């Protein structure tokens, strides 16, 4: 049965987020002949029309409503809820991002809908959509389905393929009614280093207590730069003030699923594993051969990170130049 | 000021997860206050000390959850409300409807909760409650100050810092870094024994049949497949390093 799918796209630092393309790709596979539409809130959204069209959306909804120019969960909620009605969406997909985590539950509550959060896989079983999601910080998984109403899910970034499928995308502007809930965003301080976003990074070089100091992160940064990746950290490194908490990966902190995770001087406490154990390939570099991180690692080097990491950087530089 | 804290009792984060009949096994498990909810309780205590407030703790769950409520009362909360629910099928939609029904028209100025529960990891309940009650929310706060009816909060947005201003009443969810939760003191534990816990059965709350009917269901819970043992490289360090680069490029194909 064909279904209308609405994808809530998102930008970050002026670029469409990768998870939005992943959501559009999933949308194609679950629409079953129905229409895939996208919505992008915020001013200047129309500029992303061409990029959205590469992933097969039939329409892109934008709104120049003043209340949507700066993100607030309350305004986005009202706008999205009215759009879901307008386009008669059967399935709504968005990223499990900071915005998705706030807006999706609010919209679901507003419209009396179910919501399956933080999905890592979506499949069809006898015509029904089945959503897989990690529970207990990735120590277990569950499969969920909808038994009533519209289907609404948020997707964990980096867990779905994105497939280009060019389409003619029609730009449609809409004007939702938005009631002011008197919340003011006063200031946004960017603490995350420009460039690669941790939650969507394909490669992460991460440091733990073993980096010993703030300066100790320098060789990790150099390796990450050569690989075009991002730098992360364990809670231990953040607690010891070697780096900002914005880099923290773990049960508290960010959950990441990169293609390659290089853990340097990280022992592998269960709280850290919860944030990175689903990475496709894990490399551990640690002096202690008994460190639990080696139990989840695909490849391990027992050695001093201050020796190994610069050597790796050099070797990758060499290899990537000759390729 | 009247503060409500939404609290969930969860598995201790160090617990090993096992299965029984396709469901997560709760037998013999150590239960704690969900760590993010503990930050919410602590924040309520700090506001109470600073501004004066009556703090109520609310939970939904089976009778075992009473111990989590006692712990929160021992930390200094004034009273607790327990929505007794022994089933496992209620989803976020139903649970948030139950909570909203229990607290509606009680005039809470501030509702605090955790950013998410470490068991389900969905992070839906508190935010749904805010929407049902029609109040604004600030998710993942790392700092909160209240002067009169005005509040300023800092929140974590994927590592960036957002400063929000809002008027009471509103709901906020606690992120790590908000505070350092206190341990209950011995006198606190003694006092908590005499503090009231009001119990109401989920079935007795006045919500419509529609509001009681789940939207989602769990088909299966399972443990991830055991990861194959990794490969520890050996030999001279420069050889190990070049072998690793080779493996990542030609075998794992991630670079």
C-alpha cells in the first residue's frame, strides 16, 4: 500500500545534514509508490532545493514565517504538526539530532501519535514497517512496530545508506499558524570545532586518560586531520580537563557510529563502549594489553600512543598520497 | 514555588543484560534512579535551598520503584506520587498521558526530568508531558537560574551552548554537567521514611480509552551478536603500523 512520507530535513553550519539524506533514502524505500516530501525550516531554506532534489523528494516545503527563523522546539512543533495534516503524511522521518530529540516527541504528543526514537534500521515485514533501536546503551536491541495511527521515527545518524535518485522537486511555501510560547533563544556559543561533526563523522580519533594532558591531544588531531575525521574523547579525558565535554563519547555524551573509530589511550569502560561499540571498525591503541577496549576492537596495537599515533599519521600520509 | 521531578527507576548502568522469553530479564538486577533523573532531583534540591520550594517526585512503575522514590525523598524532596503500573506494554504515548492526567491543574511552576532514561534511551516522556500541558521546554540543560518568574538556562546542543530565557511554568530536562548529585544523609534517610508517598493505580487515572491505547509495540528484544575476537598486531612497531594501514585500506576498506 502506498504511503506518503514526510522527511524533516535539517541543516547545520549552513549545510544539509547527512542524516537528512539518509532519511530521504529510507523514505523512498518505505513509500511504496506514495509521495516523498521534505520540509526544511528556517530562513533561506529554498536555497537547498537542488540538493534535496538529488535524493528524490517530490516536494520541498519551506516557510518564511518569522517564528521559524531561529529554532525553537515549540514553533517547529506547531509548524510540523500543521504540515503533517496538510500533506496527509502517513510516515514521518527525521534525524535523531538535537532538534529531532526535542521536536519529534512534542509533535507526537500534540497529534496523539506514537514515536519510535533513535532507530538504526528500518525493514518491511509482511507490509508492516519494523524499526530496530538500541536499548540499554547498545547492550541490547529491540524491534518495534506501530499498531495505531501514523508512523513516526527518528533515525540515528550514520546508520543508513544514502542513495542518489534525482527528481524534479517542486518548491512549496507554507504559512503555519504559530502561537508564541514565550521562549527566547538569547545566545548560541559554538564550542564544537568547525569542520567535522562528531555524530556524523565517518572517522573518529578518540583519546582517553592515556593522552595525559590537553597537549596530548595534538597528535590525535593531526591523525584526524590526515584522515578527514573528527576528534572525540572518553569521559576520563573530559573529567581530567584534557578537552571540552563537547567531545565526550559514551553513555553520557555522544553516541557515534563511524566507519572507523580509533581509540587511543582509552581503557574501554562500559560507559564509553556504550557510545561507540556499534562503530563499523574499531582500532585500539593502548599500553595495557589487558585493557577491555581490546575486546571490542577489530585491530589492536599494544603500545604507547605517543609513539604509535605519529607513526600512523605518517604512514597514512604516505599511503593516501600514493593512492 | 512548586517543583515536580519526573523520575524513572532503571537498571544500574553496570548491570549485565540477559534475556528471558525474548524480554530483558529483571531478576536479580540492581535498580537505581536513572542517572539523568538524579541530576533533576539534585537541581530541585538546590532550587529549594536557594529559593524555597515544595518538591514532589513522580514515577510510573511497579511496586519496586518505591525504593527510588525513598532515595529521592532522602535527598530532600518533600513528597512523592507513584503511578502504579505493573504491565510492560504501555508506550511513551500512554505513559505521558498518565503523567499529564495525574499532575494537571496542580499548579507546578517547574517540571524537571532527565534528558533520557538509560534503559529505553528514547527521551520522549518529559517532552511529551510539556506539550500535553502546553508549556515550553528546555532540553538538556547544564545550568539553570531562576529569579522571580524568569528563568535562564544553558543547554547542550550537540556540544554547542545555547542560552534560553523563559518564564515559569516550564519543563527542563537535565544533562550531565548540570550538577553533582548529593548522597542521601543518614538523617535524610530517617526523615524520608516518614514522608508521604501517594499511590494511584494507572487504571484509576481519568483518561479516555483512546489515551490508554498504545501506538507502538515491542516485537522482540535481543542481545547483539557477539563480536568476533579482534586481531592484536605483533612484531616491530613500524611493521605493525604499516600492517594496520594496509588492513584498514584493503581488508576493512574504511579508508
